[in-house]
């Protein structure tokens, strides 16, 4: 694929979520920026070249620095002023909020966060001629057994979201394509990295529950295709430095994993007490919020355009994939298992970095 120059400055929206937090740190470092990072907070310093900027909500000050702006989703005029002043060359829109229960309880706020802010960013990106990557979600699909295609979802399968978060992300895809047809959309499943505050991403929420001895209940019949955060970032860099075709791409890892499997892996690799993990079918979750089923996705469309192996299976090590319901009760629990297991350092090494 033909190479091109990455257009700067870069604006990353959504520093309050896992994808935006990961992408901002990655590109900030790529251009020589520095940060202190402990998995729960970051202090970001501009390197003086002003190549990378980020946007976070006013209420989330755990990401800060002179290249970070506090702008809420409804502050459209303020966002526009930022585009005018800094003349961004690239926008990576990872805005949104996937707190499913909160989104069901406040549909207006859900639409503001998962639709309106992204549409506003797309309008400004079109007005100022920016390149645009929109981070979307696999939850535009339901995994409903009666409507499921019987195989992993491909990009052309009909969307059928079952909750406000998926509905508003789906509507944002449709509207942004109209506004800026040359947008690249990445439907990211579970991005395996940390979130600001240390308890919003899959890995850090589970660890957050286990660390003080609290149980975590995870569903045995909700399936996703997790992707390492660093792989997601490298994909975005590749897209921005090559003549990459616009359109919608599933962008998950090649390994299908249940949420319960994720809990097993974090539990065993972190060396947490095995009895803290509870596995249950999603029907036990109750009606609010609605739970997706098997929304595993086929990402071959994007694999064919990327260097081989750029998106790795999560976890990368085959022996870290559970083989049965009680796997986490055995793995790493005796001297015959890998010595490097059983710590939060091991979680970072194998489940965040890979």
C-alpha cells in the first residue's frame, strides 16, 4: 500500500475512555511527548512541538497537561474554536461512553455522548479538511440468537443494536458517513488497555473488583474479539501513514473470548483468589441494561490491508486461554506453572502489552 505523510497536528477525542486514552498516550509518545502512567492516571506533558492534542470532559481531570483541553460534549462552539485555532490535520474520534446502565437510564445524555459529539467533530473535520478516524463499536450488533447470522459478524451484516449505546453509535456511523464519506471507521470490540481512574476498562475494572477482595460477576455467553490497545494504536498509525480505503471495518483480534473467559484470565494471571470470580448466563443480569450475546466479529477485511500479524490474538499466549469453567482455579496456582504469573505486573506484561 502506498505510503503518505501523517498529517499533524493530531486531535484525539475521548480521553476519558480506554480507546482515546490509549491512542492519546501512543501518539503523544510517538512525537516525543512524555507522561507518567501507573494504570490509573496520567500526567501528560507537551513536548513543545504541539503535534498531539487531546479532549476530555471537564469532570475527568485525571488526564491533564498543556496539550489537553477540557471540553464537554455539548460545547460545540468551543470545539469549533479549537479546530479554527490549531488547524488540525488529523482527528481520531474516540468520543463516547459505553456505561450501558447509565446510557439506558438517560437516553438524552447517551445520544449527546455517543452521537452528537462525534457528529460535531465530523462536521468540523469536513469543514477544515482533516483526515478522520472514528472509533466505533461491535455493539451495533446484538448477538440475539434468533437474528444471529450463525457465524462471526461481517461489516455488511444488518445492524440491530439492542441498547441506547449501540443504537447511538450506529446512528453516528450513518450520519458521519454522510458528512465525511472519506472517514475510516474502526469497530473496536474490547480494547485491552487501561482507562483513566483505573476502573472503567475490562482489565482494570476486573482488577479493581478483585484487588480488595470483592467478587466480579461475568457472563459465560457474551462473546467478543478483544484487541490489545497497542495493536489498535498501531492500526491507526498505519491507516494515517498509508493510502487506506475509507469505510467501515471490524477491528478485533482473531480470538473469540467470553466475558467470563476474560475474568478467568485476569484472575489467574493476577494471582487473585479464584473464588472471587462468578460466572453466570446473561439472562441472570436482568432487563437493564440489555446484554448482547455472541457478537464475535470477522475482521478479515482489515487484516487483508494490514501487515501480517499487526492485530494479534488476545491473549497472545495460547496457554492463557481457558480450557474449561474452572481453569483459573488451577493455572498459576502451583509451582509447576509459569513463575511469572500471579501479579499485576504480569497482567500488564501479558494482557496489556502482550
